[in-house]
C-alpha cells in the first residue's frame, strides 16, 4: 500500500513538473522594473513630445500596433524593412502602405538603447507607444500594457492578406478572423471603436459609394446625406491622395462618437456597418455609448489583442534596431 502511494505521489509530482515546464512565460506588468526601470517613462515622454505636435499620432500608432498583432502576433514584424533581395516585408503589403509613425518607434528605440542596450523589445515599445499616444490628451494611461514580448525574425507581405480584417468584410468574416486570433465578438466590436480617431483613404470605401453591387449603385445601408457628403469629398475613381475622417464628428478625439455614428448608419466602412447587422454585436454597440464603459472595455480588449501569439522567454530576440533583425 505504501509503495503504491509513493508511486502515485511520484506520478502526480511528475505531471505537475511537466505542466509547469510546458507553461509558457507570461507577459507581466512592469517587466522592465529591474532591467531597465526608466523604459516606460522614456516611451511615454518621447511619445507625448511627438503627440504634442501631431494630433493624429494616436491613430497612427494604434493602427501600426493592430496590424502588427494580427499578422504573426505582436512581435514587431510590421516594423521590419525589406532587406536586399529578400521577400517583401509586411510593410510592402497593400493594407500596410498607408501606415505611419515608424519614425517615432525608431526614435524611442534609439534613446532606450543608449541607456539599456538590448533589453527592451521593439514589440513592447510599439505596444506602449500606441497606448501613450492615445492617452496624451487625457494625461493619464487609458489602459494598462503588460510587457515581456520579444521580437520576431520574419516579416512577409504574403502573410498580410487574410489576417488583417478588411474594410469590405461582413460580420461573419470579421467574427471568424477574430476567433482565429482568440478574440471574441466583444473584442471585435470594442476594438472597432479605434475608428473613432484617424482618417481613411477614399479607395477603402469608394465601392460603397459608386459601385456597391457592380451596377453603379450606392450601399443602401449608408445614410443618404452621409453618402452624399462622402461623394463630395471622394470623386470617382478614388484618388489615393484624398483622405476623409473615419469619425466625421470627432476624428481626433478618442471617444464614443464612433458608436453613435454606426447606429446612425454612418459607419465609413462596410466592416463598421456590419456591427449592427448582428443582434449580439448591436447590443454591444449600445453598451459602449457611455465613455466609462467604452474606456473600460477597450482596455480589456487591447490587453487581449496585445497577447496574440506573443514571443516570450527565450523565443525571438531583442532587436537593436527595430527595422532589421540582429546580425
């Protein structure tokens, strides 16, 4: 009997040790507290300095962070440049050609490397800077960012399409894509609220205005007055040089106005309009009309998005330069 108990105990301990060994490292708060205590303050100060002269920086960096996480996870693969004759990097993919703000990340990385060389990852810098740029008008952190990510080695433009939700996506396509990233419908609706800041190129939605079903028609779900306003700003064919506000009421204010416009059938993209075509999603839209609810839920969903397929522990590397992998 005693021998049986010993064997059983050894077996249980073995299982526990195996499970602990298999458990991946987790992101944590203040990951750099000992290795680079000034890291997060540096990111905030530099980002706020840039945001003071660029009111659109929040929208720019939030979009870069979003596009990074949805392809290969949050590993800063979006920051890598194409090198020589190598396959084109993610930046070269069509959905990423209009991304902006890379020079801000370069500046932050350069200054952090001077005080803490090869310690702070580019992926963490991007996650922190996106938060800080959006937070600048509020002068406080709008959500918590866990850190401990490491940087990936690979960036391929061929992997972008099919991973980045497109502006023409219907609700089913959006839901399926988010589910592949372990994000639910609540995350989908909440993160769509990022469209409350920033601008969009006419080509991203001109089909809704001029050729919705291929017969030269306008999307009937789009508010008529809003459609007319968009047509006055975006001629047909679409000019790549023209942009319009994604949230026509407050495109530089991180607020709940986006959800109001969606309910008024003034969502700019088909993917915006899709949120009220599903009963459950429409209820979530209603729940986010109050700023307190939106800010709280946005923080939770940003945490979820920031954990997509992260590299931690000994995986990946800490790049010296965010644009190229270490030699």
